[in-house]
């Protein structure tokens, strides 16, 4: 039996949900409310000591880290294949995952926090915010939360995130320039699944057009990616109308600042 501990608007949860849907797997699920700090409850921390979502249970075995969960599902349920058999293509797939895990994840979190979640934190008391910060076990992540709350789009972490997205989209455009449909060629794979939720977050925040204006290859890839049934199942449908509206509303308020910070990056690097 498969059971997924999830959170509705968690990008990493979305990645796993896409994989489950592409493989046609039935599973049970339990919602973990991140804003109520349920991820830090002792019972959940026994499953996932990092206090993050998602977490997968399979017949009593626990798997954490969304990238590893997706690869685990491929190994445990290999049909249909989402990982190429060719060793070189597998290495390329993992490069895309590495790009996400080593920069794009943080970039997306900072862009989200500096727009939408910053507004939620503003509605908390100083004591409530401090309790939320103190629950974060990683000092670096705590510093990022505080910086994006206090400085918003002006945070240097947001600037780093903008730079990381610029590098990602440059790499994607170069890869897709030969006319291929998907990042590894003609077959949809975990490489595409890995990136789709992160690109989708920019879309819902109204930021995506900033990066896609002169990237026809990435734009065509995005149109194909959001047309797959798993996109609606894993990303669009679970989002509430309020969540979509909040991302659009608060994202639109800082969109031009994001555009200007990107111009600043392009002018200096």
C-alpha cells in the first residue's frame, strides 16, 4: 500500500503526485498543514526528521525527499517508464534534478515567500512569526525566511533566485533548440516532471512571461507540459481558487520589481 503525506500547494508534493498519476498508481494520502506547523509534530518528525513534505510510505517502508521518491516509484513500479534505459540519458535526467535540488528549489521558495507568503506572515504577530522561525531546524533556511519577510523582493536571496532561473531557462532553451518535444528527447520523463511544478509556480505568480518572452523552445515545452493530464491532477485541480487568486494578486504586485531585478542581473553578469 502507498500512502503520501502531502501539502496542497507544496511544489515537491506536486512533483510526486505527477509521477503517481503518470504511473496510474492508487494511493492513500494525509494532508500536512504547513501553516499550522504540523510538519514539526513529533509523530511526523519520526517519519521525516527534516520536517518537510512529501513523505511516502510503501508497505511500511518510508521514503523521503521528492527526487528520491520519484526515482523510488520508478524502480518499484517501472511501467510505464519515466526514466530512460540509456545510461547517458539517465545522467542527463539527474542533471536536471540536480539543478532543481541545488538552486531552483530555493529560488522558487524565495520568489513565493517574497510575494504571497510574506503577506501571510504580515498578518501574524511578532511572537507567532518568531515561533515559526524557531521551528525551522536549518539555520540557513531560517535566515532565508527572515530575509524575504523583512526585505521582500529586495532580499539578496531573491536576487540569487532570479539568477538561478535565468540560468535554468537558458539551459532549457539550448537543450530544446534541436526541436525535441521533451528535455531528454521524444519521451516524457522525470526530467520534465521535475521541472514542471517549479515553472508552474512562476506561471501562477504571473512571473513566467518575464523569462519566456524570447525563448520559443521553453514556451512550446511549457504548453505541452501543462496540457498533460497529470498537470491538472497534481497541480491545477488541488489548488483552491483562493490559492490561485492569492498567487495572482500578490505576484502581480511585485512582478515589475522582479522584472527590474532580472534586468539588474543581466546588466551586471
